[in-house]
């Protein structure tokens, strides 16, 4: 029991400064802190990218992310026991009604195949100053 409690507490402790590899950019004029750069990963072949309420084309499939229901992803500047997940509602062509997509489990498409929420940015940070950049998503079909 004590071991489990110790692991749970250790999983939420901050990373050492050397482990914090988030890029930083200077604060806007008049600011006194550095801010994480909110950049998306490089485009990957076979992936399609977009944001909330945008129609994203992936081959013959269209995806329209409607809302983020949960974002419990582990901040990049924290060592976590569980990586967390992002859950969203989205319209997907060929699917009746909004579908629920998760970053940890592919969505099974009618007629075969799977839709994978392959990337989400911006990353989460334990300490954030200023407004968060809008969500952007990368999808692929397996």
C-alpha cells in the first residue's frame, strides 16, 4: 500500500531542470518570462492536420473536430506515471452522429479500418502564462 502511494506521488512530481527540454521563446515586450513555443510537429506522410471546427480531408474520409471533452495529457515538464489522454467529439464521414475519438485508442471505421488521433498540439505545460494556442490535431488512417 505504501509503495503504491509512493509511486502515485512520484508520478506527479516535476522533472529535473535538465529533463525539461521544451523550447522557449522570449516573452513579448514588457514580459519577464520565457514562453514555450507552440509549434506543431512536421507534417508526416499519410497524415492530415487541422483544428476545431475545420473540415480535414484524409483520402476519402472527412473529419471535423467539434470539441475537446478531456485533456489529461501529462505536461511535458512533468514526469508522470500515466501519459494521460485527449478525448474529442468529431463528425466523421460515413458515421451517424458525432463520434468520440481518443488519443489512446483508434476509432474503428464502418466498413473497416481505423482512424488514429496521431498528434495533438500545443503540448501541455505544468506552468503556463498567457493564453493557450488553439488546438491542432493530426490524423492518420490505418
